[in-house]
C-alpha cells in the first residue's frame, strides 16, 4: 500500500462510491469477512486489497468533511447570519 494504491482506490471510489462505502463499513463497523466484496471489486476492475480501498475511502470522506466544515466556518459571518 503506497500512494499509488491510495490513488487507485480513489479511482475505484469514483467508479462506484456505493461499493467503496460498503467495503469501508464492512471493514470498520462490522469486522466481518472482507472476501465477500472481492468478486464485486474484481468486476469493477479494482485489483488492490480491500484494506487499501477502505483506507482511501475514509481519507476521501475525511477530506470532504474538512473542506465543507472549513467553508462553513469561514463563511459563517457572511452568508449564514
């Protein structure tokens, strides 16, 4: 898992965000067998492991949350009052 693996997982997230989110939830919230999603991932053309996909998806969600929070924080006095 390197930076190329993270970028590859972001590409898979761009193709099918619902599948990437399901893998993230299966890896983090419900620690079950991650092999159940392997066939779906292979159909999408994703060849990395599910742990890398879950980590890349979590990074994307955290970046999106930080950007939206900082936008709301910086524009609170101008737009929201």
